[in-house]
C-alpha cells in the first residue's frame, strides 16, 4: 500500500526536520559555562547528596507537601471529572480546559499569591486549577476509549447517571484510578517546586539548602521525597484515600497573617489585571485606546517576541536532546539489553530521574554552571529522557522477537529501534508541549524565556503586564499542542499510548 | 439530566467543605502581629535577625508577634499590600512600592546608615581593577550582576548610575550580560567565583560578609563607591491602630527606635534606628520613574 510505503519515509522526514531546527537553534542559544570551577562545585554537591543529614529535615514541610498535593489533586481531579463529561461535546469546555492546563503551576501560584498571599489556598489552587484542565482532557479520552458493549445492553429509559455508573464506570475505573495516582505523583513534584517561591513545602527548605550549600540537608530532603514517591502505592489505596483527604485538611499550614481575601480579590480583578491605560482613562475616550496601543506595543516587541523566541529555542534543543537521551537510556531498563540484574537497577535510576522536578534540577545546575541556556537544556532533557526512556524500555520488553533474533547493538539498531520508532515519536511529540511549558517557566531562574519577563513584571508589581505575558505563553503552548496533534495524525501514531500511566499495547509501534 | 445536576451539587458541596476547611485553618488562630523583611542576604543571618526582632517586639508590644519568611522581594511587598503582614523591613524602593499600594501606610524608622546609603561596585580581581573615585566606565562590555530585581542598592541605584555614565543606553546595552542574583551575599559569591565579572552590592552586606570571612580579597574587590541615597526602613500599614488600638503605631515606632542591644542590631549591620518619614524616599520615586520601574 502507498501509505505503508510513505510511513517510514515520513518518520525520517519529521525526525530530520526536528533535528535541523534544533541545530539551527543552537546558533542563537547561549551555552557558556561561566562558572570558573563547575566540577569542584558539582563534586561538593554530590558529596553532600550521598551523605544526607536527616536530622535537618523539617518534618512539617513533608506533611505540607503531601497535604497540598492530596487536596490539590482531590479538587483538580473532582472538577476534571465533572468537566470530562461535557468535554467531548462542547468546544468552549475544551478551550477553558486547554487554557487552564497551559498555564504552569508556578505562574498560577504567582498570580494567586496576589490574592491569597503565601497561604494554603494559594498552594492548593495552584495545583487544582491546571490539574482540573489536564484531568478533564485525559478522563474524557479514557472514557471515549472505553468499550461500549455494556452500554448497549442497558435497558431503554435508564437514567444517564445510572447508565454511566453501571455500564461505563466499571470499565474505565481502573484507568481513572491509575491516572489519578499518577497525577498525585506529579502534584507532589509541583508542590515541592512551589516551595521555591515561598510556600512552606519541602522546596522552601531545599531552595535554602542549595543556595547556602548545605548539600547534606538537601540530600536528606531529596531522599525523603524519592521515598514518598516510590512508596505511593503503599500509602495511597482505596481505603486510605478518605483518611488522607481528611488528615490533609486538618494538617494544612496555619496561615501566619490573615489575608483580607475579599478586598484583595476585588482589587486583583478590577485593578491589578486590568491594563493600566484602561484603568486610568475613560473607556469611551479614543485617547485611552491609543494609550492602550502604546502600552501594548513595547510589551509585544521587547518582551513577548524575544521571550517566545528564546522559549522555542530552548524547547526545540531540549526536545531533541531528550530524544537522543531516551534512545541511549532505554536499553538500561529493558531486560533483553540490560539483563536480569541490570534492568531493575536501570529502572531505579530512571524512576529517580523522573521523580526529580525539572525546575529544581535547573535551579541546581544554574547555580553550579552559571547563567546560560545550557543548565536549562540539561535539566529538561535529563528529566524527560528519564520518562521516555522508562516507557520505551517497557515497550522493548513487550515486543515479540523471533527465537533467532540478533543480540546487542544489531538487535538495537536493526530491530528494536525501528519497530518502536513510531511509539517513540508519539511519546516525544506528546512531551513537546510539556517541555515548552517548562521552558517558559525557567525564565524565573534567569534564562531569557517568557518567564523571565513575567518575573520582571511581577517584581515591578505590573500584574497586568504579567497576565499579558502569561496569555502569550498560553497561545504558544496551544499552537505547539495543535501542531503536535496534527503531526501525530499525519504520521498515524495518534492512537498509540502516550501517557506515562497508560497500559501498553502489546507489540505496538511495529 | 437531573442526575448530573445532583452529582454536580454533591461535588460543589464537597468543594465548599474543603474550601471552608482551608479558610477555617486560616482563621482559627487569634490574629497575631505579623512582620516580614526583604530577603536581601544570607538566609542564616535573616533567621537570626528576625527571630530576635520577633521576641523583642512581642515583649515591647505585649501582643503575639510572628515573622513570615519570604523567598523574594516582591513577595514581601505583596504580603504587605494584601494585609498578610502589618510591618516590614523594606529596601528604599520596595518600601516605595509597598506604601503606594497601601494608603495610610508610613515609614517609621530607618537605620542610621540608611540616610546616606551607598552601593559598592565590585569586580573579580582577574580584571585587575583598583578602587577609583570616578565611575568605572572602562568596564563596559564585561558581564555584570545586579542583586534582586527590585533591590535599591543592588538594582535601582546602580542602574541609575550606569544610565548616568552612559547616557541613552540601558544596562544590557552597556554590559555583555546582565544578571539578577536575587540577594547581595549571592552577588558577592557570583563575582568572587567569576560567574560574573562585576556586581553591585549593598555596602553593609559587603562589610558583614567580610567580617564573617566569606569574602576572599584575593578574588574580589571594591572598585567604586556610589554617591549617597536613602535606603532601608521599617514601614507599617495604616490600619494597625484600628486593629490593635489607638497609639499602636507610635508604640511600635518607639519600640523600633529603642532597639539598642548590639545583639539585635548586629545582624542588620546598623548602629541604631532613627525616625524617618515617607518624604525621605521621594527622590527614589523620581529615579524609579526615569528607569521605567515605576509608572
């Protein structure tokens, strides 16, 4: 068939295009290592990490990290579930959800802080809002993918809720549970990162420890964090969930000061986020609108355009670096390549890598290598290569091989990689949007992506400018998402599994 | 569809309970008098500084006093403007930002050193520069780090002096790379380790870090001392008299001015606190407007 002959060619074309764009992006990218002794610093860091000082761990920060994540996911997944029902039918719901999830948790937190201060409400909503958008989309996909045969035999006149609960839910419950548990893992990473901007989670103490060079304390905090994530299946169970939610509610941090939430909210909506020319001038006065134009123009030319360009440069390089990293790493987690003993070790390595929040990794690398794009690229590609590598390893072991299949490099290059390449591209194209969202955020750490300008606007208390910039990141994210979807469709890999929590299709991607 | 409506109703109830719990958690405690300070230097020193101030103020004011730690300058301003804290140790510029947002708020006291504050321009010694009286114009084209974005001695004033020395140019046109270290101790470390060639730093933090043995004179030195400007101050919200009784802000001012114990003053790098008014910071507003940091 023609399409069958075109497919391998277009895999190559797409891959080469991405490679070419990334190589071109290397030209304007700033990759200097400005630190004079990066290796000495990194060695001190590793030294401290392997000698964790557990007495230094602030136990409450661990409790708050879990509590924020549990309640954030409860609200986010609950709202997401309700939104999942009209998701497929209404374009407006899809758009709202897309916007909710295109804004990064940290951006949400920076905005929410203006109203709720450094309180539990900021932490919880910063998780719940984007997660509602993500959960709505994924839950609706899971429900769409479900088997409809039970629904067809439901007697005529059954109510919508009964039909859903008895005929559809049993079929999708396992997938929903699986995905929600995965979201909780993500939420723990997100809450940790929220500590970096001042919420009382583990990230608060990690940031201090890294900044002050107390690497033993940082090592202990990280060890506790990996332990929490690694053991999540033990403490998150059907029976423990209500207990977890109630306990989290009771244990939320007491806010130190009392924020005047209502007046702050009113001020935020009616003043802070309204572009300043509109705030000051009369709406019917044409001069107000020309001032608005004069206000918007420099934001677009001096902040949005250069910021978006740098964000794309970072994202494209990181995406290709992720691809290369994943291709190198995945044999480590495959039994066929790494052996019976090597595979578990490889898995532990990649689970640790994927549990490490990219933002924290970027923060640490920026401290030790100096301010350039290089630490950001490394952080993004290490984290994402860990995830894609882990998934590919699982697929590699799921492939049916002939008894006389070659071994080693021959097997890898001539059989495993070609057979899995479609799946590999599907994962990467899916992660493209996530990498872009994270690239924008890294600006807060000093790389000149869109987040850099958001940070500047917030520190100048120009919340209106920050909102415009965040809206620009949303548009950029939505464009990349649409492009990724179109490419996946064109390559006919849009039905392959893409999510980390998704069960594998046996022998997929051939 | 009434089934869905019911399901949504149940969820809304659950959400209300959860949100109510969160608000409950916020309001259950008796309102304490809360203060914060900009995180302008080494965090260990901040913990020491504000821990002592909290117990001192609690004793003098007779109300529970709590310190709210923040991670950056803008969080301190936000906490002040949305009423999370009533008192804050601000830099000159963050004080201006905060008081513009809170009508009735006032500057109570500044350090004796803050009336004529200075910025040090520091350089890595491999540049081979020595201290001079004139602005170091020859450093154009090097890399330069400010402190926090809204720091007075680390950003606002140094940027102003750079713009004066190079008319019609912005700092990122003068220098090859501009960074924002976040705080002064970090600025010193970044210039010392060579990540940046030059930096602008609060002179009191430079002195404190030098005394603490964290500055290596072989690697970093002061190359220029700026003209004087007004800097840090304690600012209080206008509504404290309403909440804690008439005369509370006067009592607070007296307590701040009465800090004479060197144990309290040393972590600030100040000899004593003196009275100040909002007007002392009018020049900073003008500077903020010329560099576009204020509207």
